[in-house]
């Protein structure tokens, strides 16, 4: 008769030890996953190091941030990109002035007016022989909200060249205006809107419902609740989203190729005439075979990345110092 | 009668007596339904309806904008399509110099676009899966945030910088690989000699690699989001049954996140289809029509339009490019709509 010790179970457990093949598979998977991350990190570091290494000399040139390229020959090293920086910043700011209010309003519509609280629940499963109840018709409001959120997703996927072509077809071809920085701003609005809408939506959803309900209980009308209570609570997150959207829109080259001409001198007028911008300057100087051309190309690329980095930094600081305290 | 009338009138005087009280605002509500229409209610109702109108109007503006994009592109493209002397879908030519002899077809554009986007997807999808798994399952908790930040930074670099880096730095580095593939596997149509020289690296292969780097953050972000939402109960159940880490992932995380991962990949595909400047800078123009080779050059829809942007002066030639833009719009519309329907609401674009 075998002696059964009280410390060991009567039946031997099956999963006591992990077999060799399972262990090998586990290690292979771990290795592959770490490799994937390395594969993702390498290009980023490579690109940044390249741009930094090839572009820092241009930024150290004394006239880089204060002069334009007016009168500068293609193979000369003087001059700067002031005209391009102005163009980039001006076009993006006009775009922001138009896109941010509209984007925030659409976000407010989608969260406060459009979504019914139950439309995200799936219909419960019923027993087989229960007669089908008539499905309640959606309000017109729910339908428009669903169509709007669908279109925001579509707009997020519209390529920048298609947005530029659309503005060309409407503003320049049909309405007959000439190429200008204003047209570029319009197409940038189309590209910036979906990002602002999504960020606003997310931030407004984070605001606790108790806040809204307490406000309604005190008799405050809906519009005042949104403007004075919900929006200020979500404000820092919305600001972060706007900065990220701005950073995305700064580097768009397709609209400036189609909708405005390149100029080597400073042009402060957004409504008329050619205006330079950093992407346009890079594109135009690419065909310049001299070392000065390369110098300017990489310098402008580094300048663009620096502006984007500053925006990201400000966005991170804003979100770090004033986050919504959710339960 | 008179008593009843005085009875009715008495509650009306009560709010006036209690007006200095702190709960004067609650007075009408306490009167059991006897309420005077307060001037604030009318004003706030007007404010409410104005605000609702503004909000609904903005929502409709978005819908109208997308509809207008399709409409205007169609209207501007139709005259050129009617004047086209070549078959729009099968002709490899794209000659718009003479408005009376317009010949343009999208066959080559379609080949180059689809091929470069497919190369990008084939490279980016596995890597993105690995990175998303790494960030949600394998990375140490404290390092997960900085690592995620690094991957998101890939999306911050503008596309023109990727194009620059691609043609000046990456292309020459990829030349030996491309030559090796062409020499040894050239009997496969994919690796056959293309219509541009491999020297300089201006081929679909290089463009595909750069596009893969550009769409990686999109797929990773979506996949990460979905993997994070795996029900803890299932993960813990698998662990309790003695599964190794990889077995937990393959039995719980991956099946749950599959639809989200596919949706993210389609979003990345949409981005790759519409990428303009990076491809414009990298791909070298070629004079002969494209085949199926990865070592071809040429134009995608987006880069063709951008390359001719300075010549948009006459309506008929411009319309030819707008027709190409319309095809691109429809393509990205379909891909994005598909992605949304696959994800089914689990994922926000």
C-alpha cells in the first residue's frame, strides 16, 4: 500500500511544470516583441539625429532667424528663413482662429446634445420565442449626431492634397480669388478640425456627470452650464489637443504647394501674393544642387521640428499642471 | 365663492412675503404647481435654443463639408472626364499639356499607390503588433509611459522631413538590399528590374519603408488602446490556469483585440494611400509605364497632383488632376468607413 503524505494532493497536478516547448515559445515571443520595439525606436532616433546633425549649423548662422532670402543667390550662405517662419506661423494661426471655435462647438454638440445615454448599449438578448418588440425610432437628433461623428472620422482620413484640391476648386476655381495664404489656411482648417473635435469630445466626456446634474438642479440653464462649468473644467485638455492639432498642421506641405506661390522675400499680407513657409522653402530648395541649398534645406527642417517640439512641450506642461480630477 | 377666490389668491402673496428669504427661488416650486412664468426662464430658454442651434449647426457643417468636398471634386472633374481621349481606368498615359488632346488614365497611378501602400502595411503591421504588445504587456510599468511617448513622437515628425531623410539618407542605405533582391530573386515579378534605376534609391521599395515608419504610430496607438481594454478577468483566468505570458496573450489579448488591430491597420492604410510629399520627394519620375515591380518609380495619386500643382491654370487640365483627386478621396473614404465598421465603436480614430 502506497503511503499518501498529507502534504501532497492525491492526483498529481498537470500544470506543475512548464514544458520545454512552451518555454521556448515564450522566450521567442518576448525576444520578438523587444525587437519590434527596437525597430520602432531606431528610425525615430535616426531621423532626429540626422536632422540635428545636418541642420544645426544653419541655426547657428547669425542671420537665420532675422533675415529672408531676398536677393540671396542660390549658392550663398547668408540670408535666413524669417519669411518662412512668419508664413508658417501666420497660416497656422489663422487656421486655428477658424478651426478651434468650430471644433469645440462640434465637440460640445456630440457630447452634450447628440449622444443619448443609452445608444452605446447593445440590445439585450431575448428568449427564442418572445415576439419582437418594435424598435424605438431614433430621434432626428441621434441620427445627425451619428452622421456627424462618422463624418469627423472620414474628415480625419482625408488626405491633405484632397483638402487642398477642394479649396482650390471652390475658392480659386469657382469663386475666382487668386492664390493666397488665406486659401492655405482654409485647407488647413479642414485638416485641423477632426483633431480638435476628437480632443474636445474626449475631454468633455471626462467631466463627471455629477457636475452637470448639480448645475441643472440649481436651475442653471444648459447653455450656461456648458459655457461656465463644463468647458472650464475640460479647458486644459482642450488646449493640449489644440496644440497637438496645430503641431500636425504646421508641417503640411501639400496645401502650400497647390494654393500659394513661393516667395523669397517677406510678405506680411495674407490675403494676397506669394508667401513662403517652412515646408515650401524646403521643397523649393531641394532642387538647388549647391551646398548652400542643402544647408538651407536641413536648417529649415530643423527649425520646423524645433517649432513642433516647443508646441509639444507647452502642451505637455499645460496638461501636467491642470488635469481634470476624475473620480 | 369669494372665500375660494381669496383662498386662491393667498398662495400668490406668500412668495412676496418670503421674497427676502434665501429660498425665494424655490418658492414657486413649493407652491404645488402654481407658478408664474419667470422672466429668467424665458431668457434662459432663448439662450438654450440659440446655443443648441449653434451646436447643431456646427455638427451639420462637418457633414456638409465632407459632402461638399465630394460634390465639388465631381463637378470640376466631369468636364475633363468627358473630354478625355483615353480610357480613364486603364490608360497609363497622363498627358495634359494640350487641352484639346487630353489623355489621362489612372492605371499607373493605381499600381504605384497600391503597391507602395501594401509594402508599407506588410512592414508596419507586424512591427506595430509587437510594439503594442510590448507597451501593454511586456514593458516595465514605470517605463511604459516614456516608451509610448517615443512611439508617439514618430507621428510628430512632419512628412516632408521623412521624405528628405528617406531620399538622402535611407535610400542609399537600402540600395545594396535592393540590388541583392533584384539580382537573386529577379525572376519574381515583384523584384524584377523596374523602370527607374536602383541607384539613388528612388523606388517604391524605399517609399514603402518610409511610409511604414509613418503609419506605424497610427496602428500602434489603436492597437494599444484595444489591448488595454482586454477584460482583466480573462487575463487573470488564463494566468490562474498556469499559462505562460505568451499563452496568456495569444488566448486572451489577441482574440479580443483582433478587430481593433485590423481597424487600426486600415486607418494606417488610408494614411499611406494619401501621403503626398514624402512620396513626391522619394519616388523618381519614370518615362515608361509601371509594371508590378517594387523597383519602379513613378507617381502615386497624391504625388502626381502635387507635382503638377504649379500648372493649375486652365480648367480642363486641372480637371484631370481633380479627377485623380476624386478617386483618391473615394479610396480613402471607403477604407476609413470600413475601418470604422470593423472596429464597431471599440476604438476612436
